[in-house]
């Protein structure tokens, strides 16, 4: 395990956080996780195949369809585009492609199957979540995701491990907005400085967690995703396997 402390820049920090940067270490009450590329992943190949099928159904050029689908990802994770159907209709309208309800329904089935049934846990996730639960830690989850993600935790068999789950599309907030972290700690009834936040660092999620006073951990494991952008700049610890968090909780 490698310790990394970075110069803080680009975020506004709470005065009490700046006064005591070590607060919370060794005295945690909660562990909060990111979902994708931290606990679970969607294979690149599965994602690409699904989008190819969706484009073919719509009669759209594959690359243009993919580009347009991705262009609305932020709106989707913010909850501004609520359903998979709305997203599909918006994409086809932008591409000026005529469609009927059957085409949209078939596209939605493909997307929802990808998001619910083609998501896989990393090795050891259930073991570590069970151990944290047995140790008495509160466990939270914050994910930047769309409505199509709803139900994935049940499918993965890990829903019961979490005391609080916050989906960005429901809150209409996305990481690294500090408010999404505050919402989580309020629901868990734990001070941010008593929280360990663990993620792959995408969407500058660790920067946001750091700025509210959480102790941040970059889980630098092999990922299998097309959606890596805006990597975090600041983190307290770096680990390569989820089991290493036990060393931080002693």
C-alpha cells in the first residue's frame, strides 16, 4: 500500500478540514464506495456489442450513434433524462432517424439487459463487504449513473450490505459535487472525517470526497471500461486490491 498526499488545488475546503487533515484516520465509522470499476464492471466487449445492436435496430451509423449516445451521458446521470426510452428517442431525433415504438422498446431491452445482467463483481468484493459489516462499519455507495442502473445491486447479490445507496440520477447531483457526499454522510449519520471513501478515481470523485473531509483511497486495479475520464488528482492512499483497506481500518 502506497501513501500519497497531494497539494490541494481547485476545490474549496471546509476550514475544519484544513485545520486537521489527519482527523478520522484509525477511527472510522463508515466506508463509502463507488460502484463501477471499483466494486463491479461492464466489459468493453459487451458494451460495444450492445451499442452495435442498438444502432443496427435504429438503422443508424454505428459510430454516430455511439457518439450521440455518449454525448448525453452527463444529462442522464444528472437525472435530466430520466428513462432509457427518453435517451433512445433523443438520440434518434438528433440523428434525424424515423422510428416507431417497437424500435425504441427493443433498444431499451438491449440497454437494460446490459446495465442489469452484464455487470460483474470484482473478485473478493462480497468477502470484503461481509467483513466490513461484521466489523460494525456503516457501508455506503455513491454512483454516477442513469436510471437503467436501478436494480443492479440486487442482481449482483450485494444490495443488503449497504446502509445507504445514493444514485446520482435520483439526487440530480453528480460526483464530485460536495453535496452528494454530504447527503450520504447525513443519511449514514456519520461525520465526513469519520468516512473512508474508496473509488477508481473517475469523474474526480476522490477530489470531491477529499474536499468535504473524507479520507480518500484510490483503488488502482485493472479496469475494463470505456468510460474513464477526469481522473482524480488528490487522494490519501493508493491500494491495488480491496482487501488492503483492512490495513487502513486497524
